[in-house]
């Protein structure tokens, strides 16, 4: 009769040992997962946040898009939202390395990567201001190269349209008769 009692105690001790092992495994797995998330998040470097303001389209720009300072990788886009004070403005929050020399002469521009349509932010410094900007400062955003080309194309089409209208006016029936008269007078 003593055997079943001893067997029951050993089963209880074994199940407690398994529960303890499972608990330790779960804690270690949770700790490893938290460490992996911290490692992959890339938040180990000191960064500064700035806000870009534009009224132009930001199509192709996504959160986590690259931010480059004069061609060098400098950070990422953190948020893109409408300005609650003025819905015409789009606010782009960027986070860049703290050691990047962002000054009052720094401007931003939306650039595109090849033919993919993906956009990134290009920061340039024209050298006019040497005073460094503090975090959360606003950086002016210039027209993108695509916007400039589109604007130039529209101007060119407008000029061509005016030229065609003038040519049409120059070659109307009355002017054609006058040109014909001039040519006849020259011939005489």
C-alpha cells in the first residue's frame, strides 16, 4: 500500500518540475523576443526630429521612407499627416541622426527612386545659415524635380498655344489677301 503513495508523490514532483521548466522557457523566450524587437527597431542611435511643411503632393512617400542629407542616408520619415490648423498643409515628421549638420540653410525636396515611383526626402544645405536647428524645428520644403518639370511643361504648352493663336491670326483670310497683294506689288 506504500507504493501508490510514493508513486503519487513522484508524479506531483515531476509535474511541478515540468511546470517550472515550461515557465523558465516562456520567460527566456519572452526576453529573447523583446531583445530582438529592440535590436531590429534601430532606435539605438541618437536622433532628432524635424517637421517639413508643404502644400504640394507627396505621392509615393511613405512612413519609413529614407531621408538623405546631401546624398547620405540620414534617417527616416516617421509620420505624414494633414496640418490640423491648416488642412492645405501636409506635415512630414522626419527623424535623422543627431550628428547631421542641419542648419537654417537646410531645405528639403521630394525625390523619386528610378522608375518605381517610391519617394524619399532629400535634405540639402545651401550654406546660407550656419546656426544649427533645434529638434522639432520646421524645414522648408521646395518643389520636387517632378513638380518643376511639370510646371515647365505647362508653361511650354501655354507658350506653344499662344504661338499657334498668333499664327492663326497671322494667316487668316484678310492677312493672306494682304500678303498676296504685297507679293504682287513686289513683282511689279
